[in-house]
């Protein structure tokens, strides 16, 4: 059975960790737009060269280029039976593009997993991580700013998917296994196969 999923969550919610677990459970690739950019830049692909020029100039990679990179990645054989997108879509225009792309293949999204957690708890978690990893630039102020930017950017996208009944909220606080079990239960309740 295929699974076409998106994972969203604020900084510190453990999105990357859980994305890897979900991908492994469903034997689908976890696709991060950041990883796609880095891979294309490293390989010097035409799309990668365009993205690098923008990033080097301190510009955001525009929707059309991001969409092309995602289209190319989803066309790879490992994504034939599904995928987990992390970091995409980031704009409502990208949501619409992804809808069209999936519709061309006769597919649609199954579920959007939204990791939710108390903001203060996440700030504490990130401050602790910053201390452990010696990240002096991760101050409470910068962490709270990143949280705010996340809410501003992601809220409109989540709202679109909530209207469609695709969003499952999962409590992101707790141990890695505990949160992973909650995600597996949420996906099972939406008709996706139980975790193996």
C-alpha cells in the first residue's frame, strides 16, 4: 500500500527524527526540500546551479524552481509508491502545484502529520540542545523568532489541509519512541497500514 504524507511542526518538535521513522515504517523516502537543494547544488545540475546562484545572493528560491526540484525528486523510482515531504509545501501556491502534480498521476495526499507542542517547552528543549552542542547563536530570542516565523508561514498551509480533513495533530512532547507510537496510531486510525 502506498502512503503520500507531509510532516509539519515547529522548530524543536523532532520533525527530522520522526520523518526518518515514518519513512522506514512505510518504506517510502523522506524528502526534505533542504536535502534536494543541497543534492542538486552538489551535483551541479541545471536546477541546482539556478538555486545556488539565488542562495549565494541571499535570495529565497522561488516557488517555480522549488516546484521543479520537487517534481524531479517525486519522479524518481523510490517515490513511486509514496513519500513523506518535509519542508514542502511552504506556500499556498506550492500546495496548489503539489495538488496538480499528484492529480496528473491519479494520486492525492493521504495525511498531513502536524507535530504540536507547547511553545515554551520547545524553547526549553532547543535552549538545552544549544547548550549541549555549544550553539551560542541559539538564544531564547532567536529561537522564539524562528517559532514565530514558522507559525506565520505554516498556518495558512495547515489551514488549507485542515479544510480538507487531512491533518492529524500529534503531541510532540515525550520520548522519541513515545511520539513515534502516537504518529503510528494516528496514521493507522486514518486507514494507513499499521507500523511494521
